[in-house]
């Protein structure tokens, strides 16, 4: 890990650079967020020292090569990196052990770790017994260096409805993101999912990250993240409000019905057509999947065994991931869907949403929300009209009638100072070195 004493002298003032590594790799969903880059526009001065952030996108290969020592903080945002870790642990334990050892050593030796939303899954096991293969991967992924556990439900979209005994509600918290559209190529609307939530501040600990902010709550973007069950060593900074998530943002369940007259034939038929279309003329990758997909349709294997077959037949992790990404795209584009009368029941009320821990000399911040993302005023989630072309790729619901706040650059992130303090704290800065609470006192560098 680089020293926080990395300073550059400019006359009487010194520049102290906080070097931030943002993990850009993912399994199937490219939700690693460029919004963290805005940290570079923030600077503040304490005792003749100008503090600045330098953000660099890194890959899993960088971590495996030991390159984390170049940085002060590692951030894993909304990316599904946990799935990579879980699958490596099962099918490529050598790679899992290398990655996890390097991250553990980085933190133990004084590096910081920040996990937002799904980034918490790389550190925490589930509080409850896993019910889906994706939930199992969360448990497999955990580095086992924190006491905190996560409370969430999630599953592979669409497939979760076709496996015996599953229901639409198994998507859990992730429904807000998945139903808002998975089109990452040319979306027809802003896919924002979730919504702004006024999280309740834990006044009992007066944590350095929030110290000096005297209000009862702070409004931050939430996009399907987990509740946190803090261990004995953890310190809760923020709680979910007393209302259930489903009361704040009510959304309907949708049932996949497939093609023709629906039923099992229509559902599996629609899925098979949509998935295989994603492979076009790539006969090699199509061959890796087609036999396993047929066995899944016939009920001979489970979704977990489907993943196993893909990884066993691919030549390496990258080829297996290519197959999985095409499978995921096929799931997202499969039509048709029917809106049900039942709402999702998402209940995280009064649970912890942000906690901090330490490991060795390093600091860890786990947050089920996204202070790096925009928030907005007003609006509501509305369900899409039922057509013959409903699919997860386009969306089953969306936000309407909302209005963004404006800060110095019209970025609608009035509490970005909170992220600045979180990252600076994780980097090992002392309390008197942290950026100020009021955003107006942080310089927003014009570009």
C-alpha cells in the first residue's frame, strides 16, 4: 500500500494525493460505476495541505498481480464481482486464493476497502441460509475478515421462476434494478432503479465520517442493496428508516409467460430461442451452452449444475464468462411477461445500512446504498403497459415525474461530501484531515 505521506510541495502548500483503485471487472452486469471518478473534482485544505483524490480503474488481473500496493483504497461498487469470486472458489480455487490473499494483505497492511451495495457481498456472508445459487455465491465469495452479515434475497432473473418452487419475489431487493431495464447498449430511458432514501444517522457513536453533520437523516441513493447485520466489532453509521422499502417504493411482481399459449412449453421455448439467438454464428460458445440448456429444460439438472457444466466445458474463466454474459442477455430479452396484482414485499426497516470495521491496520466501510449516485425530488415508479414484447431488457417498470437537484455542476449529488469523507477515512486519514461536511467548502474543479 502506498503511504499517505505521498505529498507534493507547491510553495508553502503541500498536495497530498489519496490514490483510489476502482474495480471495473464484473461477472454479467457492468454496474461498476464511473461516478466514483468525480472524486477527482473534489479537493480541500487542512493545515497548509491540499488533499486530492486520484481514481484509477483496475481489473482482477491487477489485483492478482499484486498491484493494490500502489493505492490507498480499493472500491467495489455495484458490480457483481462477488459472483466471480464465488465461482472461482468452486471451480478455480487457485485464482480465488490469489485474489483474496492479495486483498486481505492489502487491508491488513493499512489499505482501505469500500463496498457499496453488491460490493458488500465480497466481504460478508448471508445472515440467512441461501435459497438460490446466486445467494450461495455470496457466501462462497466472502473473505471472512468482517463480523458483519448481509440480509438480502436475490436470484438469476427469469430462471428463478422456471425452477420448481420458486416465485417472482425471489428476486428480492434486486428487483428495483432488474425491472428498471438491463439494456446496457441503447436504453430507451434512464435506468435508475431504487430511489432516494432518508437514512437515519446513528448519533450514539459520533463516527468521524458523519461527525459535524447535525441533522437526523441523510438522503442517499439506494438501488436494491442489502440490509447489514453488524457483528460485535462493527460500528453502525446509518440505519434504514422505519418504513419498509416496499412502502416507500411499491412495485408489482411480474410473471414470465414465454411464447405462444405460455405454460411450461411456452416458457422454456421462449427462453431457449432468446438465449440461443445471442450466440449468432459463434458455434463454439453455443455448443458449450446448448446441451446443458437442454438438460435444464428437461429438469435433469439445476441452475447450479448448469453453471458447473459451463465452467467445466469452457477452456478458461474468460470463455465461461462470455457464455454466461450471452446467457444473461438472452434471459433479459426473453418475452413475454404478465403483470401480477401482488406487490413485492421488501422489508429492511430499521436495519443497519452502513457499518465500518477494521482488519489489521486497514479500515473497511460497508454500505448498502450509493452515495456516488444522483438523487432526485418527487416522482414515482410506474409499471409498464402489458404488451407482447415485455422483457427485462427494456424494463417492466420505470421512474417518472422526478426532478434532479442541482449542485455546482448540475450533478444532483448534494451529499457527495459524504462519499469524500468515507473514502478519506478508509484511506487512513485522521479525523482532523477529513474533508468538511458542507459541500460548499469542497472545491468543485471546473473541467
